[in-house]
C-alpha cells in the first residue's frame, strides 16, 4: 500500500512572522490612539460649551 503525503503552504489571515505581528500591533495601537483623541476632542467640546454657557444639549439650527 502506497501512502503519499503532500504539504502545502497555506496563508492565514493571522500574522505569521515578527514583521506581521509588529504591523498588526501598530494598527491596533493606532486605532486605540484614534479613539482616545476622538474622546478627548469630544470632552474638549463639552468643556468649551460649558464655559461659554452653551450647553452640550443645545442644538442650534438655522
């Protein structure tokens, strides 16, 4: 009985090498920093609204 085995390289969606792992980590960090900056920007807008007397809940439309 003949038994043959073949191996094939398959690429997965997960990082495989150190460079890929670093790239993925950088992307995750970028997303986290972006969320932090957006949150800080929103808080800044709320503080400015409170200081100027324009409440955050007021929606002025023309």
